[in-house]
C-alpha cells in the first residue's frame, strides 16, 4: 500500500507540474498549449472526427513533439486526466502522415 501511495503522490505532482507549465505558456514534451488545443478534437474520444486527418496546426505540433516523452504519459493517467484518449493520441503521428506506424 505504501508503494501505491508513493506512485499516487508522484502522479499528482506530475499533474500539478505539467498544469503549471501549460498555464505559464511552457510546453509539454515540446507541445505548446496551442498545439495541444489544436489536437484536442482528435484525441478526446469525439467520434465526429474519426477518420478525418488532423488539422495542419495539430500535425505541425505533433511533428515538433518529443513522442518518446509523450509515451511516458500514455499509461500514467495524466492524459486521461486532461480528457485525452491515450490510444487516439498515439495514432496522431500516423494520422498526420508523419510515419507509417507508431508504438510506444
């Protein structure tokens, strides 16, 4: 139980730190707040955009992102906390035609 508590504390601290970075105009894994907003419709579980190519602004942000850094958040719960479907998020590089396939 103590290990679980430590993991939860670290997770909460990551959420707070990342929220503060985004609020202050910083970036998360080289994705700016604007880039994250541009990609939001394509990773929020919104079925209305299924099968659509993400916007140029979103794809530009993904092209600049540190994908391996983002992979660290896939199973952390942080993405879900922000309303991001981790599976859809990991499909963005392929949907933006930046690579043929992508796996964390």
